């Protein structure tokens, strides 16, 4: 199994002068924490989609001695959205291996990633049912035992039994990863560059919901870091609770 991390964006809402994956908690950057967790779980290698201040990420990889485990793929159009960042990783998605795809800006308990790597589902989402509503969280909706939606904004007439927030980590089988690459390329060719990359995954889910499962990680601590208050929450609330891999 290989891992891919999306880390090309500027992070305008956070207003820091370096990639968000280089935010430091407990003496380690988010990037170092990702790498340690993936290695501990037996993942073979990691590729990072980089863009903004990519040299700073390269320096961090050298500092922690991770160059043999990690490769980087540069997206020169990193200001144009996450679809292009995912598109730059298309050849890796087509390599015929199971994949874990991760957002870079998440501080999390190691058991969350372990749940994804060891799940019996070939294609899997992670869901936290303890979340605040509104338009910011990317929501997963379940009807019966099947996922029926994956989006920030839900249709008013959508029928579902319960919902949760997506953690931003995904697992794909080799065939689904190849489909993800092809669909991402369709978005780029059609000029749909303003869409979040989650829309591509949503397309695949709605096309074949029977091929996807989810792991419920409610109760395990994590936070996606988009705003300054998320840094404070990460430091004071999440970091003291997390278990290292």
C-alpha cells in the first residue's frame, strides 16, 4: 500500500507563511507525524503533492531523514485549487496499488489512520458523527448501511438516517484509484478547476455506492486546521488526547 498527501495549497484562511503541513505540535510538524504514522502502519511509501513553498517541505524531509520514504510531485498551478493538485498525482494513482489519500492539514490520533489502513473495506471513508453543522464540514450521509452522499452542502430533500464529518482521509483499491485518476483528468479537461477535489470522489461514490464502506471514528480526537482558532484547539484540546503510533 502507498500513501498520497495533498499539501500544495497556500492556506489563505490561516494566514501563515509556510505550508500547513509544517505547523508544529508537540515538537513535531504535521508532516513528520504523518510520516511516522504511515511507517508504523507498514505503508510502503508516501508521495506528496506540493506547490506553495515546496522548498520548505523539501527541507523538512531532509531534516527528518525521510527522503527514501517520501517523494514529491510539484504542482506549478497550486493557487488554482485542489483538483489540479490531485491531477498532478494521477500517474501514481494509476500504478496498480492500493492507496491511502490524505489531507495534509490534520492533527489526529494514530488509531484513526490505523482504522483506515486495516479496514476490510477496499474503498473506505472515515466518519466522525460528533461534529458541528454548517457549510464548512464535508459531510457523509448514511441510509441503511450505505453511504448516499459526500458533500458540504446537502440537498434539502436528501433522505438519510444519520450523518458525520469526513476526516479527509480515504482508502482506494487499485481499480478505484485508477478510476479516480481518470475522473480527475475529466474535470481538468472540462475546465472544472474551481471544484474541490472531494467532488471527484463523490462522483465515484454515487456511481457505485456498493463498492464503498466507512469506518466510524467518533470519539477519537482529530482536527482539520483551516483557521487560527483551529491551531489553538489543536494545541489545547487535541494534542493532549492523541495516542502516538
